[in-house]
C-alpha cells in the first residue's frame, strides 16, 4: 500500500506588511481580535481595541518596526521564509510551505497550495517551541478554519511543542557558546521568554512550565550554576498580572547588583522579530546601561542555523512516516 503524500505547514505568528501605521493597524486588528489572545468579553474589549488601541498604538510602533526592517521586508517573515527553504531541503521531496497566523502569507493560501501538491497527510508545525493556547492552539484554529472553508480533510498531524527536545536544546546551547566565543562570556545569562497573562496559566495553560523546563535544560547543558542565570518574561501589556518575573524589572536589577556584561537569549522565539531585535537588543540594552551596566549583548535567535533546521526536521520526521 502506498503511503499518503505528506506535506508540512510551517506557521509563525505574523507581521505587518510594511513599517507604516496603516499596515500595523491592519495587523494588530487581526491579532488582537483573536479570542485566544485576548479573552475579555467582546462588549468590553472591542470598544477599547477600536476606540483606543488601534487609533493610537500603530503610530507608536511604526518607528520601532522601521528601525529593524530589512531591505527584503519584515525580519520575521524574511527569516521564516529562509528557514522554510532550509527545512524543505532537509525533508526533500516533502513540500514545506510557510504561513502566518496573522497577516500574510495566509494559512488558507498555504493550505490550498499543499492541497494542490497532492498532499494527503498534513503536518502542522507552529514555530513555538513552548505550547500556549495564545499561540499554538490559535495556529491550529487557523488551520481548522481553512480546512473547513475549503472542504478538505487530510490526515492531520499537529506538532504541539518541542520545548524539551534534545536537538532543540542542543541548538540553543550551540548558539550561546558561539556567542561567547565571538564576544567573550558575560557575567550573567538571562533567558527571556514572551509572557502571557497569569490568569491563563491559572486556568491550566502549560506555557510557563514548559518555559521553565527549557531554561533549566539549557542551563544544564551549558553547565551553569544557580545564580549564573535567570529566567524572565517580556512584552507584557496592560495592568493585569502576567507570568513573572518581568524582564524589564530583572534587567536593571541585575545591573544594580553589579552585573557589568549581560548576555540575553530568547529561547521561545524561533526567529528574530520586533520583540528581540528592538525590545531586547535596543530598548532593554539601553535600560541596562542606564541602570549602571556596561553592555547588554543579545544572543540572536536560532533563525536559519543548521542546528535549528536539523532540530525541526527531527521533530517533523516521525509525523511524515506515520
């Protein structure tokens, strides 16, 4: 019996089409309308979103996006595309197509492309090493909606997370060691993950536990002792409690405690984006120096590193073969 033709759908969060207020407004409108992302009652949330956030926030974000924008576009999209090319080469002849949960390229278009390729077994790989309902489950929602709209139901395989996979941890360790070899080892290593509201974790979202597991596994491989590294969470929004400790609180605290050179890695971000290239490498770096530190050195995301491609291929292969 012939095995079903398999294909891989690689999903990342998304990005505006351009570093302009109009493009950012369109992107944020889609992103912040997702009930997985913001679970507040719609009668409360939508007036805030459309009356306050969307009229004001895009103008503040536009210069931040502009200073990280590449000649070939958004870093998140450009690097995700390059990563897809590397994964396709590793898995050939299996077709691999990238999509964004919000913005373009759209999940529906990627699903249609894979259907056109004759795919019968669809492997969905969200580029979120740690599972959260706000990210991974939302990506699966997007795939389910596209399949319903197109009246297509292939054999579906979902990669929920790979937060403790040895190849992924090894790729992270390799990136940190190479950073140390190039720039010298800092006084401290901070592992910063994107945060989620604390109430989501209290309802059972495993994201925080998986971030902690990733951080401890990486520290173990790097042979770091307690006190030589910290875990923190960045990018919180609003006044509600989020997972802590908060990166923007920990960074100046470390400077005041005498850390002169601080290395910061973001293991939850598969590719670099606004939150790493601007929030960490520029804004947090400035806050660290202002608090008395000498230099914050950002360890780039795994991006298109061969070890990253190999780790993702290792994660996908069992699903391809059945």
